[in-house]
């Protein structure tokens, strides 16, 4: 009986971890930039394209295994091995963390940041502020973040129905697949990472924003394990999938001409003016050599 359960777990690894996680992440990284095309009268707004984009995203996500390339093996193999090790040790680590109780309440509080209403509130704030302040970058962050969030929720729900893995507190059937559970993957992790990845990409020139976004997403993922809601493999797969979905959504629908390009140029120019410009100087006739130092402040 136990060997049959192990075979089910291995099937879950191959089906969910390899195909969906690796396929989504591969397509997100290899998605080509739009090629130059003849000018069109007017590009539809992201608001008008929102649900159409989600449909196209879902098609790309679920068919992503067809786009895997041989070069993806350099990251696919290590991730597959790591996921497999976690699957094999999930019950042990889950039972070990269950011996501690002081972290349960803090974990529950931290995990709120990865819930659909927690991430939804953040994205709604970006969108409303962006519209009110005419800040295109904030507006796009809210829209693309919401798109990534909905995509991640759909994917997570689909995989939960397929794998039906028992949660740590299920009892005898804990950690087993196809037992009517909803543990794999971690919904909070995939949601937090998909939103964090969009925010980090939008504000790629603000290191503090990137650190905060990925830091909060990491804390949410860890809290799902320490709070005894998920296993480590659920958290890892959910995090990687969320990152892949966020990357795909951003690189597929980011509007370069509208999302804060002026702000980026201004900040880049401001950074360059804070540092001196050193250039060599050479006069062949006078046989003079030297350097020129220019510092604007």
C-alpha cells in the first residue's frame, strides 16, 4: 500500500512540478520582445485588454511545456531534484514543525499578505493612486499585478483539483496525493510571488521596492510552512510558479512607452549627474596629454 502511495507522489512530481512549473518559467524567460510592426491608429488600453489578456495568458501557461528547450535543462534539472527531495521528506519536516506552536499565530498574521484580499488591496491602491496622480507606472502595476494574481489563482485552483494532496493537519492521509486535499501548490505563495514579481519588474530601478516585494513574498511562503498549512514542496513549487507567471505577464503586456519611461530617464540622468565624468584629453600637435574631470551638482 505504501509503495502505491509513493508512486502517486512521483506522478504528482512529474505532472505538476516538472510540466507546469518548468514550462511556465521557461516561457516567461524566453518570451520574445514584440517585433517592430507598422504603426497602428491607437493601441487598446490595458483596461480594455484585461480579460482578453487573461485568456491568452492561460493558453500560454497551460501549453508552456510544448515550448521547453534543451537549454532549460541547466535550471530544470536542479529544480526537479530539489523538488523531489522535498517531496520525499515533506511528511518528516511537516511533523517536526508541528511540535512547535509559538510560531503559529505570527505565521497566520504574515500569511495575510499573500491572500487574495491582501494582494488585491495592494494592487487596487497602486491603480487608484496611479489614476488619481496620472502616474502611468503605478496604474500599470495595479493592472498587470491584478492580471498576474488572477492567472495564479486559476492555475493554483486547477492544480489543487488535479493533485488533491492532503494538508499537514489532515491526519493519516497527510502529504498523500489524490486523497481529496488541497495542499499542492501553496495558493498564498503563488499569489504573493506573482504580484511581487510584477511590482519588482515595474520598479526595477528602485532597489528598495524590489527588496520589499520579494522579501514579503518570501515571508509569506515561509509562513505557510511554519503555520502548518503547507509542506515545503508546496511552498517551493507555488513560489516558482508565481515568479514565472509574474515574469510572463510583465514581459508580455508591459507598455514601454507609457509605464514611467520619463521617470526612469529623469532618475537615470539624476544618478549620472551625481558622479564625475572623467575623459582623456590629447593634443597631438602640442604633444600634451591629460584628463578632464567634469562634475555637475
